[in-house]
């Protein structure tokens, strides 16, 4: 049997890594907000605020650590960083399953946030092994992996969270830890390295610190505006993710199994869109128009989620909302084309930092808004407020993308004019 370093890197390897990772995360999604609410004496409004803080501490540490891990992957390779990140995630799940107090949940999320560099390293891995013209399809694989994990994970988590008719909110955390442990073993013995030694570069704290990582986005023309679009779009998406369990439980009375079923449908539709539709849609529209189309769809569906008065309406909206997923691969593909091969890890670390930054504030905004508008003292009940806020933010991302494309076009015309002048 050949060692992992001797195998030829391929997208199939990283796909399985992502599936196992997301499977573990998906298992805890239906139960974590309910566990936090349980610590708060079943007070949904108070539990909402604490859950937002819990997500925020994870994101804050991820924001600090992701660019460091991204730059380390440019120096030492993607595989080693992936293994470190997976070890931290497994530790996180074990601690959350054991946690006797709410404080221990924060400790677990702190540890996981520090080592949460898996996605950045996996994205860099994809950029390593795919040519520029096929990267949108490659990044679509990330969405498909999330889809597979979210089909099985929430269903399993919802089932385990109410095993044999009794609440068993801690069992899913231990099962998730086992999934991530299997992922670590897969990475240790199967996953090959994608970055050859000749394409590695020295580690630099200037690029690796969070502020320096974000400043990296200014180094290459056209990156900053697109990164802003990416940040705002993710901010809106994280708002939806942060409030989904609390919102559906409060408004429609869904239990963990019903939440798991809804998230499984989200996963199924993500698989269909990312594996089957991203390539033909972007081939027809191009990456720029595909980004615009995805943002438009996402904004519209977010507003519809907030307006949905019956639970069945959510199931009708999910397939339509999944089409908005083309925005992610289109935006990432456009960004990678502005950055050379030996800086793809730094780029993905910066983008992961932006996602982390959005994940610090988006859960706080969405859970605070939700709690404020359902509180007994609220004069105006609007449980869907977070979805409306998300819809508006995604429209802002769309306007920023359009401004970026106009600037690129103007720069292209200016460059062409200079070339003609030099030729004459």
C-alpha cells in the first residue's frame, strides 16, 4: 500500500474528507440550540441570546486562526493542516457532549475555533488540483459535500436527539466525534498531499495575522470588491443558519426530527444543484452572471422564509433557495483567477477569515433580533425578522458585485487603450 504522499491528489479524496466533516457537524445542528435553551431553563429568548454568543466565540477564534492555518498550509502542505483541524473538532464534540454547564460549551467552542482551518485548507486543495477554468465546478464539490453531510447528519442527529421517544440531546455529540475521528484516520492514511514542495513558500506572520490576511485581499487587483461581496453574502447565509432551529421550533412547533428532515431536504437540494446544475448553469451564464443570478435568488427566498406562515411552505421554498447556491462557486472561482498558484492557501485563509468574521456578528444579530421580536415585552411580534435582514444584506452584496464588474470593465478598456497607444 502506497503512502498518502505518494498518491496522486484528486477531488474525490477531498470530497470524502468534507463529507465526513460536515456529517459530524450536521449531527449536532438539530440539538445544540435546544441544549443551550435547556441550560437556560427552557427560556427560548434567553437561549437564543446565549446560542448566538456560543456561535460568536467559535467564529472569533476561527477568524484569528484561519489565516494562520491557511498560510501554514502554503508552507507545510494542506494535509497536515487538515489533520490538525480535525483533531480540534473531535475534541470539541467530546467536550460538548460531556459539558455539565453552559461554560464548558464555550470552552469547547473556543478550542474548535482555534483549530477550525479544515475548510480553508480543503478549498486551497481544490485550487491546487483544478485548472482555473474548472474551479467553479471544483468549488461546487464543496457545496455537494455539504449537501451529502446535511442529508445524513441532521436526520441522524434528529433521530439520536429523541431516541425511542425520549430526549437524548448529548448522544449526537459523541456520534459526531466518532465521525470526525474516522475523518482524521482517513486523512492520516489515505488523503494525499496536493501542494508539491516546489510550490510552497515561507511562512510569514504579516500574511498570517488576521489583519494582515485581510490586507492581503488588497494586493491583487479586483480581489477586494469581490471579497466584499463574498463576505456580505456569507453574513446573510450565516444569519439563516444561526436561527433556523430556533425559528422553526418557535413558529411551527418543530421538534428535532422535523428540523432534521428539513435540513436533510436542504442537503439533498444542495447535492443536486452543486453536482448537477452548477456546471451547466455557469457554462451558459458565465461566472459573473451566475453570481448575480445566485444572489438574486438567495435574497428573494430569504424574504419568503420570513413571510412563510405555515411549516409546509418552508419545504416548498427550500428547492428554490438551493438554486441560489450557484453564487458561492461562481464567486470563489472569480476570486481564484486573480491570485497566483503559490498564494491560493493565503487567499482561502483570508476568505475563511471573512466567513469567520461574518460568523462572529451574524449570529449575534440574528439571535438578538429574533429574541427581541418574540419576547413577551415586544409590542410587535416578527419572528421572521432575521430573514428579512438577511435578504437586504444579500441585495447589498449584489450591488457591490455589480460595481466590481463595472470597475473591471473600465480597467479593461483603459488597459486596451494603453496597449493601442503603445502600439502606435
